[in-house]
C-alpha cells in the first residue's frame, strides 16, 4: 500500500513538473534596466514569465533608480547591444521582440541592423521618450531616426500621450486628438498603433488601437493609485507575450490591458514614491511551493 502511494505521489509530481515546464514562446527584450525592479527590463522579464513565456534580454542602458526617481543612467554602447541581440538569437530564436528604451541614433541604427540580421518577426515597439516628470529621455536626432526608420519595422507601437505628441508634433487633449495622432502615426509608416490614454483627464481610461482598417477604443475605469511605476513596460511586454502565442494584435492589446489593470488593483504598495505594480497577479502558486 505504501509503495503504491509513493508511486502515485511520484507520478503526480512528474505530471506537475511536465505541466509547469511548458513554455509558450520565446521573447527577446531590448530595453534599459531599472535597479528598483518596477520598470524596464526587470518589469519585462516578470511580465513575460508570469504569462508563461521565456524572456531573453539585450540591455541598452543601466539605471540607478528607485520609486522616487532616477539617480543615474549609464548607456551601453551600440556594438555591445548588437552582440547581445545577435549572439542570443543565434542560439535561441525569438518568436517575438519587445523594444523599449533606445537612447541614441547609433543604438537605433544598430538595433535595426541586428533585427534584420536575425530575421526578427513580431516586433512590438514601446517608444520610451518621456519620463514621468515630462523630461525627454532621448534627443531630437534619435527621435528623427526612430520616426523615419524604426516605426515601419514594428508590428505595433505603444506610445503614451506625451510620446505620441513628440512623434506627431501635436497637442493631445481629447479622444479626437488621440485618433488624429494615431492616424498621423499610420501615415508616418506605423502598421498598428495603441495610444495609451492614461494622461487624459477623464474618469475612464480610453486606450485607442488604430490601423488602416479600424479604430477600437478600450474603455476601463481609472484606478486611482500612486503605484503605477512600469505600467508602460508591463503593457507592451504583455502584448508581446500574447501576440507571440498566436493571438491577434487587437486581442493581445485587450488581454494585456486586463492584465495591467489587475496588476494595478493588486499593487504591493512598495517604496516611498511611485511604487511598482503586481506582476505576479496572473500566477497561482501551488501549495507545495508555499
């Protein structure tokens, strides 16, 4: 009887291990780091992992920061960023690529070359340009090359309103302005655009998905919280994960918005400033790991 019971437990454990090791897809993240773990590459890894996929990284910059602000940024040189992308992809071919912070025109050019070299598919670009306080994070030559060369290479771009304003040289204060900016980005070469509506002064958040054929507005109640650090990185990584697993871009956006909203509702309340969201909200920890 004891022997049968041990065999049964062993079989259950083996089945549990088999189930838990099924990785849905492989994603390469090209972005900057966040030493506090709430945004950047750390948020990307947590999001991708908690949604069941495998995360690889090419780090573009190292930041010293916490929830109250950024102390320093050390850029990684473009050759080393290319090495990370190409050498990683040579061994483990990514099913999708998520691009975050790119700090100079040299880096953008080298990333474009490397993506072509590895024949990257399913590219999601989060054009990180403006810090929470409104400060521009990249210079005008880098913005120009991002607009002229990188925009058209991505399957989707996910700017927030300040970033959409920089890219379109326009002022956005209404939902109609958002739609106009989205159409402007399509004319600039973007295939699909998701403009995040968090900066509009409304009771509801309206995220607008646009391409040449359709306009979809995702409406959700605004969640009042100071713990929203890394929401942009988290959203774009969640979209990349769902898209890499075969969901359509529109469905990927819808599901990723739900994931971010739930991560905001269950935020862990860490730090003295803008705290992180709860990336673990999608995970149920089995009793034997508690």
